[in-house]
């Protein structure tokens, strides 16, 4: 064995203690850490040395070079994009996923049982969202990959309606996709799936600054499709205004038309955690597939998301993802293996952080996080509304504030750039109803009223 490697092996206890100390330093000071690294200069990119320096010195060098410029994206005032943090229990699960270093594939056979942990986590998530158990689920790296996975099975379904096995034969026919306000990652998925993002037909949204589907227009668009079979990409939480499509109405539409119903509920699905907001999702259990991001409102570290696909579609799912050229024999759930159900083959024990945080905080824990984030969002919107310099652009549906400067001669992009450079808070630019705007999305478990006040004070200073 290489001498340095052997030395590290013998010093693993000290090494892990030092890492813990370093981690504590980061976690315990997250409140005061900058939310931007815009002020720092680029670091020199070094080449690989012949002789290694060992883990201990690598840690020291890493901390010296990078630690103070890593941003507090996991902290309480990182409101750009939709950025979750990591609960203490999730962090424990994430560390252990590396320690155990399983390759999570099969349930039975000669393999390990880590897929069983994933099954249990999926069952707990279905409980959290109050969804029925006739969904099969699995972990992928993010909502983009979840949308991809769901839409890949949808593509296979639509091919089958037209007499084609697209997984085997490739695209032989045009497919119709309809959506009102799809997330960019759904469009990206259509590109990756080879169905062509131009084949997405945009349906009108409801009047009055809404981003939800206009159901009348949807029906008009459906009637223009030759065969009338199609895939509907609906939204539980659009990124600008967290708008929800009318799932009860969509469920009713299935009595008349033959379509695959997908819901992108990346973060909006967490409305199910609170009796106050649950009605936004009424009817969603009828969908064929649902995307949920875990590295957003579940507050587990990146890279974590799940897909839920109705079990009745399991043969289509396996036809899409099976890792062998032989036709799948028998019931794929009998000798279950994740590599026949999703894009990746080898996978880490990605469910473990979610398993820990769900065990640790339960339904009540998530209800509290969701309700607190929404309450703080409303408080923040209140401060903005009450000040003459700003105006809120869209109604607050849940956990996002979309606002801009009242004085339209001023550039909100320049203001945002000044604000983000303070390092106190981080928000994203967006465009809403044709106007340049700013968006703050609150999904972090650490955020409190004090953070709302700190952020607003930074906004006033940046005017
Ligand atoms: C964040 C988000 C995605 C993409 O998620 P990633 O985790 O970045 O892949 C997709 N859809 C919606 C609605 C989102 O909010």
C-alpha cells in the first residue's frame, strides 16, 4: 500500500475528528457567513502533484484556499432560486450514506438491502404528502431528472397508444405535449428525450396575473390534436408565483380524454404538509406521475429528488429503463432492481438523508417548517408593500415574493446586484408579466423573523 494512504488508514479517527471540527465551524457560524462570493478573486487552478500530501494536509489546504469563500447557501437568508438547507438529521444521514457507501440497486438476491431503506423512505414520503400507496417511487439527483424520468415513461405510454415501442424503435411519430407554465427543466427533459421541445404546445394561463392553466383553453387545444392522445405537464407551484393548476378539474377531464398526467410539484407538493394549504393539491393523487424535490423544502443536502409513478405503469417504466437487451421476464417487482426503473445504474444510498430527517421530525416537524416559511414570506411581502420604494408584483400563494422597484425609471437588476453583493441575503432576478423583477423563495428550516428584518434592512441600504 502507498505509504501516505496507509498512514491515513491508521489515522482515520483523528481525521474524522478534524473534519467534524471543521464542519462544526461552518454549521455553527452559518448565520453570519456571506451569501455571495462576488467580492473574492478567482483562485489559481493547480495541477496534480506526483506525490500526495495526505488527507490531513489536504484538509488544511482546502480550508485555507476555499472555506471562507464558500457561500451560505444552506443558511437562513439564501432566497435565490428555491434553495433548501440541510436539517441536522439530514446531515447525519448524508454523512452516513458516504460511510456505508452502498450501491443501491436490488431488493433481493445476492445484493445488499439498501434498496429496502429506499422503499421505506418512499413509503414515509407518500405518508408525508398524503398520497396513496399505488405509486412506485425512487430517488434521482434532482427535480430535473425526476421530470425526465416521469416524462420518459409518459413517452413510452404515448408511443404504446399509437402502436410503437419507442424505447426499442426510437421516435416513429410526433407526440403532443401540453402545458401552461412548464418549468425550464421540463422543456430540457423534452429535448433530452428526443421528442423535441418545439412539440410542446403552450396553453393559456388564467386571467389576472395567474400562471395556472386556463381549463377552457386546454380543452380547445386538446380538440385540435388529431388522435387526441397527449401528455399534460401540470404545475404544483410555478417558480414566479407558486401558482397551482386546478387538479380536480384536470382529474375530471380524464373522463373525456386519454392522456398521461404529470405534475411537477418540485416544491409546491409540500403544501400537503399543512392543513392550511393542502387544498391547493386536491385531486393530485389521480396523476400518473409526480416530481418532488427533496433538496428544496425537505431540507436534505443536494442531490436529492424523487419521482412517483403509478404502479400500474410498471411495465412501461421497465420497458423504458431496463438495463438489458433481453425482454423483461415476469413481474419486475418480483426481483426488483432500481436499475431497471430509472436512469442511473450504480447509485449511492441517496434515500438516507431523507430517511433520517423524516424519522427525526415527522409530519409535525414538516408542518411547522412549511407554515413558518409561508408566514415569514407574508411578513416579508408586508414590509415590501408598506414601503414606497418597492411593490409586490404577484399575489402571495405560498412561499415566494415576486417584487420590483416602484420607480420604473430605476433598474431593478442593478438594485439586485447591489443587494446580493452585501452578502446578507441572496435573491434571484426574474421576469414577471413582461417586467424585470426580483424573486425571493423561502424554504430553509433555519429562517426566522430576525432574518426577514436583516434582509429588509439590507434592501433599504441598497436602494
Ligand atoms: C427546482 C425546480 C425544478 C428543477 O429542480 P433541480 O433540482 O434543480 O433539478 C423543476 N421544477 C420545479 C417546479 C422546480 O422548482
